[in-house]
C-alpha cells in the first residue's frame, strides 16, 4: 500500500522560506506599518514595538521575536513553544499559563513579569533579568537559567526538576513547596532564600551562598553541599543530605519538631 505524506506536516518556515514569507506578508496593504498584524501573519517580528499589545491565547508557535519590545504585553495562555525571544523586553508582561516549552529567552528582560503556571520545559533563559517575577506553580523542568537574576521572585510550588540555576542570583527568593530534584544551584546566591517544604533531593548546591536561608521541612537527602557555608542557614524538621533530621533552629523560627509549619 502506498504511503502519502501529510501535506500539513513540516510547515515551519525556515531559512529562505521564512524570508520569502515575511517579504510576502509585508507586501500586503498596511502590514509593514502594523507590527502586530505582521506578527500574526508571518510569526516574524524582529525588533518590533509590541509594547502593551493583547495576544491572549495567541498561537505564536516557532515565532521569531528576537529583540522585540513586549513590555506590558498580555500573553496570558499564549502558545509560544520554540519561539525565539532572545534579548526581548518582556518586563511587566502577563505570561500566566503561557506555553514557552523549548523557547529561547536568553538575555531577555522579564523583570516584574507574571509567569505563574507557565510552561517552560526545556527552555533557555541564560543571563535573563527575572527579578521580582511570579513563577508560582510554573513547570520549568530541564530549563536553563545560568547566570540569571531571579532576586525577589516567587517560585512557590514551581517544578524545576533537573533545571540549571547555576550562578544565578536567588537572593530573597521564595521557593516554598517547590520541586528541585537534581536541580543545579552550583555557585548560586541564595542569601535569604526560603526553601520551606522544598524537595531538594540530589540537588547540586556546591559553592552556593546561603546566608540566612530557611530550610524548614525541606528534603536535602543526597544533595551535594560541598564548600557550602550553612553556618547562618536555619533548619527545622529538615531532612539533611545524610538523611538525619535537623531541628537546630525550631525555637528561633517559632516552631517545634512536633509542630511543623503548615
């Protein structure tokens, strides 16, 4: 029996095809002067000014938004898998429940953005400004945040299993009830971070700075804590790397071994 190729497959525009598609799109009346229309037609809008646009639930799969200005844009529930967003300005943008799996946001500005419940599986976020970002309940396993600034952000209930957070600034970050199984925190700044209830089993935390970090009810079994200064970190009902329970700071935290934090 003969097999026929589905003509709907392999339609992603690349190389010459992408350039031709953009050229044809710009030839349409009014498109050249309307970056939003250009994006929706061609999914290519490099260095466009799209600040404040509403793209709720938009399908922007494989879109090229390199260096685009999307500050304050509403991208709630938008689909952006494998999108190119390098050096893009997404400050204060609403990306709640957006799908960004496999996207490249390296060098992007995400300061103050809402990424609550967003999907960032396998995404590249190297050298990103993600200060004061909402990443609560985000799905970010296997993502790469090397060298990024996440200070003051909330990762409450987020999933960062196998993620790279090496050399990141996580000062005063809330990571409560998060999943960080085998996550890489090597050389990270974790001063004042709150890991209450976090799963840190087999995490790589070598050379991390943890002044004042809180590990109440956290699970650190088999974590690599070599050359990590834990002298000012606080523990209560904490499962340490060797499996022992650490209750050294329960009184200071207003807790007791038989009255764990909610």
